[in-house]
């Protein structure tokens, strides 16, 4: 039967297997004569003709099929074999459309009808692409794919998953899904699969499975499994699909990054060399190695500057840390703290002399360096060590040691990734080791400076008994600037001082030394406490200005101070404090009291006055001076709690002072205080009235003779006649000066203490000066004689004028009245 459309183009196509059409496509049944017998709903949609208008019409009216030629060709190629081609479709509205057409004979004889299924070309191409993608995804994709039936049994496995599992697909089909994951994860896996089948919500899970038998790895493989429900076109559940991806390598990278992050927190938590080495070993075992030994250069341990690259002669190594997966350290041949001797050809010596790592993935016991080291060779053979890695501890261009990593339980050999990770961790540890070395050197220098600046042995004046403690801060905080002192003053008085410089380290220690020296110098001038502290405030302000270059920026250094002058004759104390905690006094008959002394600003602020408080100090009491570290040292840092504990420690002042100090240390201080602590406890001892004699003298020259007589009589009463001549001479000169060059009243006082003290007071503020008299001078030799015969002399100012004093040594057979 000829085609009614002779001018239409020849259809192109050919025999094609495996091409599938959808039930919604156009389906046409054509009899042997080429007439339409059946016209589907899909044909109505595609061509635009209703079924009554199409049935009994030639199929060539709708498709440009060369019917006779194709039918004859199909017959020659074998009955029952269909073919697929692309034709032009003629639609009811006159338009044309390229369609993909499959023609299939419905019988084996020549007179059988044909089934013609047509799809528009664009749709057919899209379907072909989808089928190609699905086919490629299942057969060629690196993703593992599996299909599970509603009973959770494997029905399909693609080649990628087969290779991933290391088990042939024929041995896995039909197995329950729970058998493909570790046993402990089976119930959870089944529950999640059932949830996917019921809800249709996809899920992603990560599982760890043992490696395939063909793999050399002993580590579990990490799989990411994405599960999704499979349904047919009617919505019926066919089962579940799973896409499986082996993410072991990503997991290893993440594990390495996590380990590096953890090392950044754990390594270097202290500025201690040994602890830093131990932390490196703890991070590496067992995550990277089965055993790690960390050897540090002896120069580093001693705080010296090591050579940039250690040579065979200078590479003295000390074992500072070692860690094993076993507590008995079966791999170690060197005890902790002992020198380590490596042969010149050993990986360790090569590492420290070149500064480069050495990786031996497989240990060969026949290598020369092991042949020269029988002890290590036997140990490697005994333990079964099979892989070896050595990395340098190198920072800031200096090699400070070496870390040795070995494996014997872990069957995997060290590889490039392990080397990179070990180098990263060792580099971080090396920086921490170098920081600890530098800090240790500075700490030792500061501590040495501080020890030289603090008093080694305090004087023992008769006016007070003292006990003290200085406790430096822990290694982290470093040396601080706390200090204390006991200063003998004229007239048997005693100066007690406690101070605190803000901060730690060399600067704080040096500043403390400056302030302590300044206090000693100012105290030697017999300044009252408020005046002394004012001068100290000016000094700190100048130190601040030197640090910043700006006089108006206070507190760069910063310090506090408390200065007390105790007079054992009057049993009184004058106290001034500059931003320092108040002193405490423990009474024998009542509760501990914190003295109400005006606080004053810290030293260095300037512009504010300091007040001096005059107090009576009862006998048998105990005074306590301290720095703020004592009351804030507890973990809660509550000052009120600190004061309460201090009051409790000072109770019962009749105890020995050393015992009081021990109680204060035990109750108020932790094992490792965060700040320096200094405290000084003093028990005042008054001088009896029988050891003090005083007289008022008239302001006339006749008083000189009276003064000599009073002195001679009093020395005789004290059995000190041997000192009478010298004492009369000194008193005569001092009284003469007072009468001639000062104003009344004139007083004479003798004090029998450790030395004999001679004092002459007058109402003038003019201080005499020692000078060298010329040969023709009639006077000017009095003070010169006093300086020659006295042990010491000086002037101190009072509110009524001044006092000139001189001291004489007591004879060796004489004893102090307080002894």
C-alpha cells in the first residue's frame, strides 16, 4: 500500500534493543494492510485525532512510515522481530512532530498485525538519557549502590559495592541488611531502614565496618550510607535503595585535624620542659604510635642556648618522656632522666644533626646502625617493632631534641601522612619547649636577682622579736616583687616595712630592689613614716615616667607599701600605709584586731597626702604585716574569708612566732600560690624604765657640767664606769652645741640597750654638720671628736625640734638588759 504523502522525508532509524516506552505513550495497532485497528488515549493526545476518526485510516496518514518496505525488511530479517526508528508525525492541527517509534509484530506469520508505539522525540531522548544515567550509575559509578526489599534483604548490589565489601555479590544477595554492618549496629540499622520504608524520609548514617580480607589495614573503614524509599508509578513500595560511600580517607584527615587541635590545647599547658615533653608523648600514643620516646638536648634542659644544628659531639640527649600502650614500657631501653647514647649512623643522630625527619616504614634488623647497637636490636626483635619514625623538635631555627615513634601492635607501617602529622605535632611541641626554656632561664635569673635583693638575715634588735616568710609564686606566675625588712633606727627604735610591686618577672624583682634600697636610705635619715612614704611615692612616679615617657600615666610599675616605726621606750608605733592591706594586732586578752590605718593611694599616683597614725602597742601582743597575696591566695579569692582565716591564725599570740608563721602558711596558702606572699610577724619588747635616764637642762653653759655629772652617775649605776670618760666627752660636746647654736629646752637622755645611746634634744631645726677645722680655728672640733669616739651618730627631727644622738659599744663583758 503506497503512502499518501510522497513528498515527506524518508524516516531514519534502525533496529534497537532495550529501548522502552511508557504506558502513557501513543499506542496504535495496525493490520497487515497498514490500516489502524486500535487507537489509544495516548495517540489521541499526541496526534490530536479522536479514535473514531483514526480507526480504519491508513497509518501513513499519521506517520511517514514506509510501510511496505519496512514490513518486507522485517520479514527478511526474521519473523517476530521489531524495529525502532524516528518518523515525522502529522497532527490534526496541521503541525508536524518528530517522534521516536517502536514497531513490533504481534504474530509470527506474515499476516500478523503490528503494534506501533510513538513518543515525541524530546521525551524519548530524555528517557534515554535517564536510562543511560541509571545504567552508568549502577554499573560504572564509584558509589556503592544496593537495593533492599521490604523484608530488608539485599536484592541488588552494584560492582562498586561488591569491591568495597570485598565479598562477591552472589554471596551477599538475600542476606539481611543488618548483616552488612557491625553486630552492635544491627538493631539500629534495621530500625532506621524500617523508618525510611514507612515514612519515605531519606536518612544518612555513618557506620564503621571491618576492612575487607584483601585489605592490609587493621583500622575500621568508615561508610556513609544514604537510604531512600523505592516506589513504582502507582506509589507501591518496592523496597529501599542505599548509596554507600567509603569516607575512610576523609575520616582519617578529620582525625588528624582533631588530633592537631587537641595537641594545641594539651601540649604546652605549663611552662615546664619535662611536662611539655610528656604531653607530646601522651598525644602521640596510641593515636599515632605504640611507643614514643622524647629526648631533649642537655643544653636545653640546663637553660642554655643550644646550637642551631646539633653535631655528633654536642648532641648530648637526655630522655625526658616516654609513653607506651603498655604500662610496663616493654620498648624502652633507657630509663627516664638518663643520657641516651645513639650511634652516629642511627636515625636519631641523623635527625638531630640534619634537622630533618627519618622515616623507616619497615625496620630492617640488618641495617648497620642496628648491627652496631645490640641492645636496641634485641629489643626491636623481642617486642616485634616493625616500623620506625624519628622527627626533630625544632623551633625558631634551633633543634632542641628528637621524638622517636615505633609501631609493633599496630600492623600498619608509618606512611607519609603519619610523617606529616608527627612533624606538625613535634613542631608545636618544640615551640612550647623553647618557650619553657626561655621562661625557665628568665625565671632563674629573676629568682637569683630577687634572692640577692631580699634580706638574707634580718637584724635582731632588742625592741622586737620577728619571724617572717617569703613564698614565691608558682612557675607559671614567675618571681614577684614582694619584700619586707627590719631596720634598726636611732633611739632603740625599729622600722618594720612590707611592700609589694605589681607584676612578676625580672622587672618586678628589679623594682622591688630599688624600693627596698630607697626605704633603707630614707629610714637611715630618721624620717617619719608619712614623709618617708611620700618620698617613696615620688620615686615610683619617676620610675613610671622613665618607663612610659609621660609623667601623667600612672601605674605602669605600681606598688604598695606599709612602714611602721616602733619605739620600745614609749611602747608606741607610728604607721603609714600606701594602698597596702592594714596590719593586724593579736592581743593576749581580746580578739585579733585589724588596725584602722588610713589606706592612702598606691605608690606612684602622686598628688595625695599620706597620713601617719600614732598607736600604743601593748606588751605581749603580736603585730602582723603582710602582702595582699596572703589574703587572696585561696581558690575563692574572697578577701573577707582571707581576713577571717588570718585572724584565726594569729589567735593565741603567746605561741612562738615561728609556730604562728607555720599556721598562717598552712591556713591561708595553697601548695602553689598564684602570687608572691610575704609576711612579717613581730612581738614588741619594751625597754624597762631602769634602762632609760633623762634630764631637763637649763639653756646656759653651766648645764654642760651638770650633764657630765648626770652621765657619770648613771653609768656608775649601770656598772659602765669604763665608758664614763668617752661618754662625758660626747655629752659635753653635744650639750655645748645645743646651748650655743640652738634654743631651749635642752634635754639629755641615756639608754642602755645593745649599745649605750646618748641623746641631746633642743628646740631648733638646724642640723649641725661635721667639718674639718683649720689649725687657727678656735672651734669647730666638737662633732669631729664625737664622730671619732662614737660608734655612730646622727640627727633626727621631731615635732618640737631635733635630737642629736651618738652610740657607744658596750664592753664585751657587759650584757644587754634584754638578753
